[in-house]
C-alpha cells in the first residue's frame, strides 16, 4: 500500500527475523471489513505498508534463541503486539495495551507470502482445523469476547444488529452458549440467504415484528443502528457496542432517555484476549473449532487465489454482491 487508494503488487525483500521473532509463510488471509477503509479511504500509519491481519500459515524460521520446534508448525497469529510494560499489559489485558504494534496496520501484514511476527503471537493449529478456519481465529475471538462482555446466557434472547462476518459470528457464539432465540438484524434482504442456512439463527429486517431482547449487540457503528439497539433492548437488558463508529454518534434525547428509564446495562468491547498458550478467547476459539462446536468455514462466502486479491477487495468495497468472509489463498493453485 503506497498511499491511500494506491495498492500495488510488488516484489519486496523477505522480512527479517530478529531474536524472539518468527517468519510465517502465509497460507490463508481473510479480508477484514476494516481493511476496506484502511486501503481505500482512510489510510494507515505510514507508507508503504502491507495490510492483512487475519491469517494463518507455517513457520519457516525462528530468530536466535527461540524454540526451533516451531519451524514447520501450522499456526494462527494474534495480530496485536503489546508493549508488555503498561498497567494493562501487566495485568495481561493485552487488548487494552496503551502502546501496541499491530500486524497489518501499524507494521507489515499478511497480504504477502511471508510475514514476521513475535514467537509469543504464534498459536498452533490443531490437526483437524483448516488454514481457512485458522485465518478466522482473530474475528472469531473478537466475536467471542463481545458475547462474553454482553452477558449472553442460555435461554435468554439475543439480537445482533448488523450482518457483517463478526456480527454473524457473534450470533453463532450466542447460539452455542444456548441463547434462544438468536436474531441477526439487517436492512438488506439479500443477506437473508447467507444467514438463513445457519442453524438456530434467524434473520429479520422488520423490527416491528420482534419482541424486546435480553441482550442486543450493535455491530454496525452508525447512529441509527445504535439507536435501534437501545430501542429493542428490554428493561434491565444489556446493550453492547461493538461496531467501529462511522463518524460522530449523536442520539436523540428520546433514545437517550431509554437508556435511563429502562436501566440498561451499556458496555463496549474491543479486540480479544490472548495470552499465548494460557486460557483466553483465542484458546476457547481453537477448542470450539477443533470440537466442531462452531463452524468457521460456513462463514466464508468467497475465495480468491492470491493473484485475485484486488478482486476480493473490490467486491467488498463496491458491495458487488452479498458477502460474509472473503478469503485469500496463498498456496499455488
Ligand atoms: Zn479485523
Ligand atoms: Zn501495553
């Protein structure tokens, strides 16, 4: 990425592998919806940068004094590189780090054949989990983190506003925890065909048909969707804000009143928890995938070989057709 809206295919030198780092040969990279503004409109921290933060691959090299056992292993990668010094890092709440680096936005990422990452950020993929699923560890962990923060419980109703991949994954997690009913709410009827086949999850576009919900997770980031999430929460319900804000968020007074009068529990969520091999959102995601409790592959709507990365980006940018996860394969066809 040479500048905003200037993405080029180039041969670049292979990344260096300092002490404590590893080189991963990338096998699959998902396109995140955050990549679209990053690449086409908003840009990133410096140029040139290689985007791509949802990926999996095989370790080809580790830096000095790291465990050589990693070489040849299939891995997923936690893209956030924490400072490990700030108060939040000291409590192992790395997702709240004040001074983090990030693979694929602040530093070079995985729209490339090779990427350098710290060994600490590597997590091994179980044999029965595919590279495609492993490239979705990150968004699945973000979705799980949200579900936990929203107080989702078995037998309680959940609505997700927004039909992006993470929103749909939130619905899958809520379902796997026993929430019932689970709705994904969108405006676009064509999304129905992506969501209807998912077991236990219903699609709705007309809010007037619905009862109020125990938990509402907002996964759009617009003032309209945020107002809607407050409207459809039941008294003493939970509303969780997850969608990245599209701009300033202004609420009508009548909507704001409802937060007070319904005594809503309103919270935010950010990123996911990760602590190497220790228990975290990431280890839970991997276990759930390995045991077949959730199915990541059914969230992949499109696959492109690496030569067609631009076609995948353009499909999402222009909303050419309904999509969920757009996945790029780095293997030779
Ligand atoms: Zn992402
Ligand atoms: Zn930190």
